[in-house]
């Protein structure tokens, strides 16, 4: 991959990340509060839906940029097989590695953001300083494993589906898809991926929001999905808490994110 293409992927990914995260922040707040162990109303309801937005504003650009520069570089380095059936595997590997790198930036931003979303009376800076004082740097990476566990399956579904839909549309119209068509493909791919990975998102949210030294704070994803009164298995209803706003946000997000990425990258190349 040429340096110019790498810089274009970095810049386009960063711009796309900022756009989608700031535009859809209210839906993300509602989703987080629906998944919160304390319940939607106690977590803030519909009040202060922009609580935690500074954390997102700071983390969005480097997070998305890190993902796309890794994704595009890994995709270009992997052998391109003449067998079309192996192409999705290339996209899966590239997207998975992209998520592992991006989560190094995403998780601290996500921890501070989600804690601010369910405690709108506290500022982002206060939550950051409180987390560092009581938990150290390790506290900012609370839920890293569960976030990666959520993001990799999500990307394994979203990106091969997005690429396949673009290829199908290009084949149908006999020319490469426009940026708006890529955005439509992104919306379908994102919405479907969001639906099937919602239980993993619920687990990640509960781990990040758990109090210091609480059992959930150090638990794995399966344990975090159990309600306090459960000992055997998760409640089916709780597995998909917040699925509607999550699907809505990620469908719209896929449209804005992937469409903006394609358009910005085309302009820079």
C-alpha cells in the first residue's frame, strides 16, 4: 500500500468516525442507559443525552483512523486469491486486526463516555480523574477483552457483507458503486451486524459500568450477562437490551460512516 493511500485511509477514517459518533450520540446514550444495571430511569432516562460527548469527540478521530489504516494495510498485504470465495476471509482478517488496534484507543474513551452517560451530573473530566485515582490506567481499560469480543464478531459480519453488497451492486450496474451506494450497503451491513452482536454489547456495557471491586468488574462476558438473581443462564430479554436503538444507531452510522469514508478517500486520492 502506497504512503498516499495510507494517509488517505487514515484521514478518511478519522473524519468518518467523528461525523458518525457526534451525530448519533443521543441514540448511543439511550442504548447505554437501557443496558445499564441500574435501569433506564435511574441512569438518567432522556435527560442529559449529550453527557460524555467530550470523551467521544476526543477519541473518535484516532479510533476510526487506527481501524481503517490497519484494515486497508492488512487487506493490501494479504495475498489476493483468484477464488472469489476466499475474498471475505481477507476482509474478516483485516477487519479483526483493525478492531484489536482500534480498541486500544476506543476502550478508554468508551469507559469514560459510558460512565458519564449514566451519571450526567458528573463531568467527563471528573469521571476521568476519579477513574485514574481509584483504578489507575487499568481502570480505563476495564472491558477491553469484552469490547474486542464484541467488535471482532461485529466486523466479521459487517465488513465482508459490506464489501459483498458493494461488489454485487457494482456487478449489477456494471461500474463501481458511488459513495452514496456504498453508504446504503453500509447501513444494511451495520444493522444486521448490530442485531446479532447485541448480547456482547450488553456484556461490555455492564463490565464497564460495574463499581470498583464488584464481581461484574472482573467478570467475563457470559457472567456479565447474568442478572443478579440468576445462577444458571442469562435472561433472553436482557440479552437484547437496547437492541432497537443500537440497530437504529448503527444502521444510520453505517450509512454515514462508510459513505463518508468512501467519499473522503476518493477526494484525497
